[in-house]
């Protein structure tokens, strides 16, 4: 599949955009007119730069407000088109995008439109270029891709064809199956964009909220499947208007864009395989009735296939001063398994839940055991730096991630030490792929303390059933959508509908990513930006890759079999519980009519509670150390949520707690 991207997708100058596209691996680009008009590069300079970078110049765009107009305006439009065709000749480009008229159309007559389009096609032919006609979703008279294609057929000129844009089609919920019947020679160009499902006018939706494939909710694999079946062989190019992308680092955004097309290519191949056409259909290049996988003129590459992770292997917290973390984990019931034999890290365990405390300086360039990221240099005392996942084949999973443009993370290993495959996530959290064991043990634990690997018998006793239930990571505002695609494509996690939670510092957008069996639950939070200096422990971390400060805490949640017993034991060990307001328990009683004795227990231990039709959820949170805190949870029945109604309470209580610490200091 030939890949392309419109320069309008990216921030920066035209030169910077072209260099970033080439570095990311794109085959070609669309030149957005404004990028050229504002560039000091001449058309000849752009042509040479593209050749030097190995980029094809696939589409010049946009040409607006041409058809459905009176004759005097048509003459002016043809003069304008003639100038653009001459410009394209200097650029060495052969295809121009023509949008259906929005602003100047006054005559709703298909015969007139066809006649006017025919005159444009003849003019294009005189210049040796082509025109790809696109139905804008908000076009005044032409806003349906089938309508625009009928006009193309009516004109029947070799220099006029159709441009199919997924946003204009899917935002209107048009059926994409008719694309298969299009003559592939008349499909001149294909543009793709994803988007979240929003209730707003389609023009504003398009201009501000498009995202790259895999970062929204459109059925793009199905759209592309129909395009491939039609026999199209041209570029598949991204056209994404997004306020965030156009404020973000150009090179990083280009990599995210390329990753999205790699993912879309794989998803489209999977859709075609799962939705075979009838055997009698026949496709160009293949006889009707041929059994097995069909071949199409457009070849779709696939990635190494991997199963979703079985669970979390570990969570790693980097800390400049580990005393508070050690105390907190000990109070929760974790056991210290000692220090690593060659690296400056500790291992703490409870049942199958493993936490690594990493004391290695982030700027040192060393990577400690099972993680120890180098990219997320904390500006506070603690931050989540790495996560380990149990997978069937770490090598294959790592190869897939690298093909998806994930940067590899090196890890220094000595003889007889576990070798981990790792790569960096968009927020600089390091992801390590571990070989899962049926008993839930991990061979690398023998590198700590006395050098003995924990066995199933060792895990028996208090907290034996403990596991990492979920991990909550704060995401920089300009890379939230990138993170969703990253975890979807690289780790096969499935994004759920996002929610928004109120906090004292602003609205927090929360996106859950999980496996089908819920063995992995990863929550991504788009948090409010830091306005001024924050209280101690609330300032967040600065990522080396973005310079963006995380202003919102992150946490690791551990599931236990009996939360009440765990809470009592933690209190006996001296854990300072966050004080939940009495108003909360009054409201809880009003909502659920809980047994008075049970309600008294919740109040006594400062536990939070939620219930739905499937089960119950008990949980409590610790105070924050740096930007990290811990949560202990108990799931009863088939409860599948995270206690969302309690999130505003947690935000407010932690906010008050941190400010109280600041006042005391």
C-alpha cells in the first residue's frame, strides 16, 4: 500500500513537514496550498527537495468553489484553475483535488455541473494533469460520494475522477459497500481520517476533531476493504485537521501518522480475510471461484500477529528517595524481596503483584532490571517509569512494536540475567514484554535478594491472591490520541468509550484500554495542565521526549480477596488513610441503603464503595508520594468498572491532603 499524508496534518514549515514525512517513512505527500503560499521555497525548490527526500508529490489541494455557478463566475474559476495547473507543472504534480462547491454554488442542476466539470477536465487534459472530484460532507448541492461519482461518470473524461475521503463519507453514515462497484480507473485518490463520534455540525467536526486511523471510532478497515475490492492501486493518504496535531512536534506527529497507516493496513487485511466475497465474484487477476485468500491489485502488508497480554508482570516506580515508598508498600502488606544483585533497584511483592523501586538516576543512561526507563526523568520524588506485561512470545511482540515505529529501549544485562524486550510508549513509560508462566511466577525474581525464584508455595498466605488490577497513567495533552493508538496497535488492547471526571484542578478525560478477559486494564488520563507552581507532591514529571510536565498523579491498583481485612491490617501497620468526608457516606446510604453494620465498617476504614447490576466494588487510596499513589481494590461478583462515581471524591480528598501537607511545611 502506497502511503501518503497531507502537509496540513503537521506543524512547522513546508520544509520541516517534508523532512519529517520522509523520516517517518511515507511514500508521498499532498501539498496543501497554504503551505506552499507561505513558504520561501519556490515550486522548483519543493520539487527538488521532494526528489532528494525520496517523496512523491501526489496531490495539490484544495481547489474550491468551482461548480454550480453562473457563466461569468465559471470563466473566473477556469482562469484560476489554469494558473494552478501551470503551478502544478512546475511542482511536477499531476493530480489536483477539487472540492464540491460550498460558498458560491447557486444553481442546483446536475447537467450544468457535468458540463462545467467537463470544461475543467478538458483544461486539465491540455496541461497533462488530472482532477479528483470530492464530495464535501457539507457541500451545498453535492455532499454524497455516490452523487459526485455519478457526475464523474456523466462527464466521462479521462482527466476527471473521484476522490474518496473517509471522513466525508463516514461522518454522514453513508454505506461504503457501493465503492466496490466503482471503476478503479476513475478513483483518482483516497484520503483517510478517523474521528470520535460527536454531536456537532459536520464542518466544525471536520476542521478540529479529525484524528489518525485507530484514534477515533470510524469503521475505517471496512471502508478500506471496499476500496481494495474495487481494485484501487493509488496512494492511501492521511488528511487530518486537528488543532492539537498542528501544535505538536512535527517529527513525532509524523511517526504517529505513519503508525496509524501501518495499523490500518493490517486491520484492512484482517477485515478482507474475515469478510470474503462470494466465490463466483471474480477479481481482476484472479479467476472466479478460486479458493483461499483472494489477491487484489493493492497488496496489503501485515504485521507479526500477537495475542493480547495475559496480565501485568510488574510495575516499576522510579524514586529519588525511596524511604516513603518502602514504608507505604510495607504498610499495605508487601514484602521486600531485597535488592538486585547488580542494579540499584528493589523488588516488593504481594501474591502475584510485583513492584520494582528503581533508584537509578534517569539521566544516567542505564536501564535497570525489568524496566528502569531512561526517558521519563522525574522532577519529583516518584513516578511510574515502566510496566511489564506477560505475553506468549516477547520477541515476536517486540518485532511488531518496532514495525509500528515504537523506539526500542536498551537494557544492560549480565550473565544469567533475564533478557527483556522493551520499547518506549508515547509518554516515555517503558514497556517490557515478559514470558508469562502458568503459575504466575517470574524467573527474573531470582536476581533479587537471596537469588531464589518465588514459587507458587511462596505466594501462599496473606495477600496470596493479590494481582495488579489496573494501572493509571497520565498523558501529555498533545499525545493522548497517539497513546490510544499505540496501546491498541502494539499491545492489542481495546479502547473503551472515554469518560470525563471533575477534579479540583479541572476536567480529567479518562480512557480505559483493556484485554478481553480483563487481565490487563490500563487507564489513560488526559489531565489538566499545570497553571502555576503546584503543591509538594503534585508537580508531576517532565518527559524528555516532550518537555511536557505531568500535572496529574498516576497510580497502580492491586486487587485482593478481602479488602476489609487488608485495610485493617494496613491500619495496624500504621497506614495513614485518606480521610473520606462524612457527607460521602450519607450519600452512599441514600443511594444503596447499605446494611448499617457494613456502612459503619466502610466509614471506620475510610473505604469507598460502588455497586451495579453485576457486582460490587470496594477500594481505598493511599496518600501520594511524588506523583504516585496506590489503590487497593476488591471486586465482588462480575463488577467491571473502577468506582467511577467515587473519582471526584478521591480527587478532592487528595487535593486537600496535599495542600494540608504544604501548609504544614
